[in-house]
C-alpha cells in the first residue's frame, strides 16, 4: 500500500527565479526536498538523477501526453513530443531517415563544414563581437533549414520561429504575450511549409520534409508540419546554446582548452558542455497511476517535472558538478533524455558542433578571449543558455 503523504508544497520559488538563477535552487532541493510540489509552475519537481531517469524510462506510468502543458497551445498542434506508444513512434520514424547517422555523415556533416568556413570568414579578427548572435545562432539555423527541407528560410526567420516556439512551450505561467508571438510564427511557418511541400514533391531530396511528404504511407500533412515545427523549436536552441556554453567554459577554464587541444577531446568537451548547462532543462510527464517516489505518493493525474539540469549536477554521480570539466572519469548526463523520447537530433549535434565546429573555431581564433565573464547573461527555466557571448577574436 502506498504511503499517503504527498510531497511538500512550496509557494516561494518563482518562475522568474528559476529563469535567472536555477542552479542554487536545485542544489538545495537535491539536498533537502528532492520531490517537491512547486506552486508557481504547477508541477512536482524531481531533482535527483535516478528519479528523472526512472520517469523517462517508464512511459507506461509517466505519459508524455500531458494536457496541462503549454506546448499544444504554442505549436497549434498535438505534437509527437506529447504522444506515447505507436502514435509517437509512427511520427518519430517518419522523419528518421533524414536524421540517420549515415545521412548525417554523407549529407549534412559535409554541408555543415562548408557553412562553418563561410560563417567563420565573416567574423572580424581582433574585434570584440557577440559570438552567440554572430555564430552560434545563425549557423545552427542554417544547417537546420537544410536538414528540414526549407533552405529558403533565412537565419533570422528560423531563429525567430524557434524562439517563439520555445517561449510558448515554456510559458508555464500561461501569459498571453508568448502565445501571441507563437501564433504569428506558426502562421509564417505554415505558409512557407505549404510552398516547400510542392517543391519537394516535384524534386525530392534527403531532407526531413521530403522524406515525410514522399513516404509510401505518409503521415497527415498537419502532423508533417508539426514534426518540422518541433525540430525548429529544439533544433536551433540546443546546438546554439551548447556551442556558446562550451566556448564560455573553455574561455573561463583555459587549461581545459589547452588539454582538449592536445588530446583532440572535442567530443568529450561537447558532452561536458551540455551536462554543465543542459539546453533543455526540464520536461513534464503526466502520472497515469498512483506511484511512490522517495516515500511520497504522486497521485494519478499529477504532472511531474524531471529537472535534467539538476540531474546533471547530482552529487551522487558527479564530483564538482558546478565546474566545467572536460576530463571527467564518467559523464552519464541526461541532456538528450532517455527512453522513447530520447532526442532525435542528438547524433546531428554531436557530428556538427562536437566533431566539426569546436575544433574549427579554436583553430581559426587560437587566442580568443572573454574580456568580461560577468557580462555574459544566462537565462531560461525550461530551456537555458547564454543570451550573449562578447568575446575578443584573436
């Protein structure tokens, strides 16, 4: 018989605090109340790594189909991110051929390498520039536009759409303004995708849109559009924020950069960056039956929130978790999730940012520096990263 104690209830933690400085809060929760109902978010927070992984790996109890999430309102669709079982798998597999390792290796990695050279050529040596704005965001937008099958979308359009969807999906306070912006972004995306569908029907290619449109038994067009939007929402901010985070980590830990160069440890550097500051910080799951976690009853119908940002700093798994340390003995981070909703773009991020961009960037600018680390601002509760990165290129 389940213990009838509910988790403690907190009415002091605000969404604004979680947006600006969440890590001290999560450190305290891991130590004191790792299962906590948070009034401002309307969720039960889980801050320990084992609990987060248990939820992600047990979809029969913890469903992604949470009707209380703002995602459906933000995307104007019931997306695969909020589906389970066969329905989720059918839509996930519809675009899988465009994201397979061999397609990434043969098609997207060479194209990304070309874009890296072009975007690095634009940067002025010897000047202080915002690398987040001039490199991290636009190059993430450019390769994603090609992978998805909408190369005609500009970097600015892709970035606007992505941020609008992220802000809407993370709008747990249900404020009207983020949804209004998301509505405008959806209208623009729908118009461009309608045109792009006709193009890939006439001239098929290796893109996700073409693969889905030209499939033998295609999923409905409405879900094709929803799939593309999910990829836009997550496919820019993750590699963008990962790149900026890792550059910041290296420039504030220069000995780590030197050792990484000597050993060619760019892959481990990528994994450490996304552990240190997870681009996707938290995920919601609907509880389908009464369950017990750490002695507390989580009732059917509740919504739990796995805080992978906190899981990645769990002292049971990581020494000095608050430090950027490329050469950790082990790094079982949860930034790409686990279970059936494991990030479909993980291989692309590893093969582009991890395997190509980091080395190319520091080879081109070996004396790059961070004049004022305090000038870098970090923001985000559901999704997090630097919002600027003023570096001196040298």
